[in-house]
C-alpha cells in the first residue's frame, strides 16, 4: 500500500487498529505541522522499499481519541505495528535509515 499525501480526517477505532493482521505503520500528524512536512520525503523513501506495509496517516489533535490511546505527544509519530501490536515507534524522524530499520522489523517475507 502506498503512502498517501494527506492525513485522513476520519480515524479508525483503536479496536480496528488492534485487529489489523497486516504489517502497518500508523503515522500521526497534522496538515499544518512543519515537522510532518519535512519528514514526508524520508518516509516516502523508506516506504518505497516496503510496498507490502500498509501506511495509515491520521490527522491528530485535541479531542482525537486514537492519538490519545497511543499517547502521542509530538508530530509526526510513526507507530510500527505487526498484527496490531506495536513493535517500534519513531518520533519526529530525521533519518530515512531509521525508518527503514523499523519497517524491516515488521515487513517479514511471507
């Protein structure tokens, strides 16, 4: 699944996230976040080598329950999930290699 260019305004429930069986990265951020914008080329570069990993971009902010359930404090925060369980987390990544390493942890060959 390719990364999209916008954060989704709608958000899945925590139960839906926990039930995922596909390797997934949940990216929490905001459209007007400068750190989020700066990280996008790095995220895209790393995801290009992991096409099987799903990428959910979630608009976060006050009153957003999903972000609170993951205890998100700063944007962007990437939560790397394998079968609905958190395996790794990167906050404000500045290095495509760090994203690549976390993706490799959840992107196991079938």
